[in-house]
């Protein structure tokens, strides 16, 4: 009887415990640091050029975030210490326990990278972004 109760408790607690430990439960593995940084790179690359359009479709504003790196290798070479992962975010923000238990958010990521406006010339200007990453490498902006 106690064995069955123990197995039931383990089954209920296994997923949240794995999530708190940083395991990507659907893949049953933990991403390594290089995979996490690559996910940050892909997120920033996809959002480099942002265009705001008006009601009639006209371009109101185009913003270049200075992330014109042609490849992850180029980004890594220019920014070997780009990303700091931590449990506390800007202004001492913390990840909600429910988000940690579900694996939806694992860490805050402070990204510092040298701007690359045109895809070939790395600038001395340093750009900073604050992001969140999940256990499975999903990256998102910090929202209040």
C-alpha cells in the first residue's frame, strides 16, 4: 500500500521537480549553455529589423536593432561573453514560482553584444537586452 502511495506521489511530483531542475521535459534533457545562447541569437536575429505599419499599410517606422550578424559563429566570435543567465532580473525581478514549476521560464538573460548594423561591420557600440528563457529554450522579452 505504501509503495503505491509513494509511486503516486512520485508521479505527481516528477514533472514539476524536473522543471525546477531545468530539464526540458518534452525532450527529457537539459539544454547546454551553447544551445541556450544559440536560441538567444536566433531570437534576436529574427527581430533585428522591425517595421511599424499604419492602417493603410504604409511604413511608419523601421527600427534596426543592430543585430545584423550573418551567422551564430560570427556572433559568438564578436561576443564571446554575450550572455549572463541569472535567477534575478532587472530591478530584482524574480520568476514566478508557477512559471518555474511549469518550465515556462528558467532564467533571466542579460545580453550585451557589439552592434552590427549592416551584416559585415561590427561596431564598438554595445547594445543590451534583457530576456527570459524557458527550460526548452523558448526566448521572450521581459514583460511586467
